[in-house]
C-alpha cells in the first residue's frame, strides 16, 4: 500500500474538517412566493429535506442585495438581503430554524468587486479623477492618443477586455476602470484601507446574526500585481494559470490574515476560499493556520472518469494541504461547472446503437452510473465534502435554447460560450411535469425540461435504489461508522481500470475500503465485508462503472 498522510484536528469547533456541506443555489432550490425564482422562504420550507439527507451545513450562494448582472455576484449592498430572495427577517428565521435542526449556515462573500450600482461606485463616478472616492476602485488613464486604449491588455474572465472607459461629468471620455469579470462588477482597490475596514464591518454584521462561516468568492483575487503588468499568455474564458498577473498575487495573503482575525473572534465559524491555483505550494499558502480555514480544491471536478487521473487528483489534493496541516476539500460539481452526470457521459454509444434516442439513453445511463460511483469515492475521503444541489438526485446539465440563456459569459463571449446556465436549472421536487413543485409559477427563471419526473425528490425518496437513497445511505455511514477515519492508503495491486484505497484509522485494525471500477466489465471485489455499492453486483462482482465500500 502507498500512504498519503493527513493530519486532522479534533477540536469541537472544527466541525468543518469532516463536514458534508450542501451548496444551495437559491434561485434554483425552492420558490415559495411563486415568482419563478427560488427564495429564502423556500429554503426554510425544505430544511426538513436537508435534515433527512443528513448534511451538516448549507452554503448559500449570493443572497445580498444585487442588480443581478451576474446572479448575485455583483453586490450593491453587502449588508442586506436582496428582495428577490426575501429580507433580513426571513434570513434570521432561516438561521434559527436551521440551527434548531443542527444545520450550520454559511454564505457567499464577494470581496473582489462590487456592483456598479454600489453607492461607492456611484460616488467614484461623480467625484472625478484622483479623488478618494475613485481610489476605492482601480481607475487608470487610458493609453494611446487621447487615452482611447485600455491601460493594459488584461481580459475579463467572462471574455472581452477587463477595462471599461467612463464618461466624465462633463461628457468627455474619461478614465478606465478594471473589472476582471463583467463591466457591472468593478474591482475594488485592496491597497486602500477603507476597503478592508468595510469588509470587516460586513463580516461582523453577518457573524453577529449567527452565520457559521463564508465561502469567499475569488479568494485568489483581490490583490493585484504591482504596476498592473501586461498578460504574457492569452487567457481562456473562465480559466487562468498560476502565472496570470490578474490573480494569485502575494498581497492577497495579508487580506486573508485580516479576514481570519475577525473570524477568530467567533469560535466555531469557518471560511472556505474559492482558490483556482494549481501548484500545491501556492495553494498551501492560502490555508496556512492564520489564513483560510480551507480552500476549494477542484481537481476531482476537473478530471475525466479515468482511474489514474482520479488517483492523481486525490493524491495531489491531499499533498496540497499536508504541509500546513490543513483539511482537504472535495467536490464533483458546483454552480460554475458542468454537472458530473453530463461530464462523465461517454462521447458515443457502442457500435450498432444508432437511434438518437437510444444513444441519448445509453450516454445518460453511463453518466449516471459513473456519477454515483464517484459520489462514493468522494464521500469515502478524509476532509470536507461539498454537494451541489441536485447532485444527490443525479441531475444532468440541461441543453437550453439560446434565447433563455442569462449567464453574462454568453454575451461577453460574443455568443460563442454558452456559459453556466445548464447546471443552474431549478430542482425538481414532485409531480410529472415542469415546474415539478419547484414553484407554482410555470415560468421559472430558467425553463425546466420535460422528462425529469423520475429524477424528482418525490420519485426517489422511497426508492431504495435511487441516487437520492444512495446519497442518504452514504452520508449516514460516513457520519456513524468509526472506520471513516485516518489516512488514505492505496492498493497498488488493483486490477487494470480500477483503483482502491483504505482509510487507516478504524478501530482494531479495521478500515473502510473504497473500490472503483471504471471498466465496461465487472471485476472481483477486494477482500472485506460489503457495506454499500453504487450499483447492484454482477455475478457477485463489482459492476462496470461502479464503486463499493467494504470493511476490512
């Protein structure tokens, strides 16, 4: 066996170290007021479902006041709830009701930028060049004749230039402001002490209301490279590398230390950062003891259904945090990436299967099987697991028509990149046709497809073999069995197309074994007592595209 050591904390306040956290995309979770958009009252209504699922905490994607140019990631008031979702009183009720069910509540925090309708940005536009108001953002004069060109060659993560030129109060062409995302999301200047002071106020505002932590958006952003040097490598939409001057600059770590200092005033709270950094030594900096409690690791959400790639992703994820004794995190999907069922679909059906409907059914069936298998792999690992709403139902991405797409990536890319709407379609709860109990309004904010009746909560809840039942069983076993402890040790003699690992910290030498078969044919089990399988056995063997838990 090959071991990947991991240091774990035992402090009761470190609940997050082995928690299962359920990400709620509020627009798409449950609509209580019938406007076709999910809301906080809808979340409250479904807390019983989350308790039944067995998760430890929920993470709410942005609910702060916003014009919704990027569905809440453009915040105009960070200390209020957007009326689309409810109000502060409803939020307080959610905190109280969730805590009564032993569910912790974390929420999205967006410190890299604000909305262009934030009071600060309005003041910056009115105040003029060189003013203290403009210094809260990153304004620069343009290059070239009459400043017609952007200050550098940076591009937006969503496509197009990362700079927009304003008109000054007298109507003349003015300075340019930086927005690493949409023009409606101007970047803050983190060299200005006012910016940090305001964030500290925001942190305390929500922590005082009982919030248990934050997911920090673009945690590797905020600090900009001194002098704003040009990019030397063309950027790809929604992606970037570690040497990209727009991100991962050394100054960001002092910002995280200041955030952590506030969090430490509230024992039992924690934050997790969205850290799109590849190199392990760079990632580790973000999760040092005085910075983030943990950082999102997207390796499992980025690899194919390939045993070598999956094992490498697990090893690298553990190695990335091992040197600083931090906790690994695992996720297969979120609101920014393709759902795992779709991602794991094979490119084609076997020879001889040519009918388009049969091809689609075959591809979906394999994608579903692989997603179920990877759920067991993920939930067998040490650390924090994040489940994106709908993953527990086996939802695929939805191929939406052009005219309903809302992601700013679609427009900013010149309609060449369809964006992330396909993984954000609302959750089906019950019934045979859209909107499947998500709303009383048939015109949901993104249209729901026909054919999802079998994927609804109602259809799966009492089905012992459903994906929902698999998740419920797996989460319960993870939380109650003592074998889910210790490091990860690999079985190096696993059959071709398979991987298997064992958790080493179980009682009296017993440990959890997780075996994954990525082949198209069944394989024998490793020795042990079978605890859970993602698919029924085939002639007493581990089925193709499936995983199993054993005790041995």
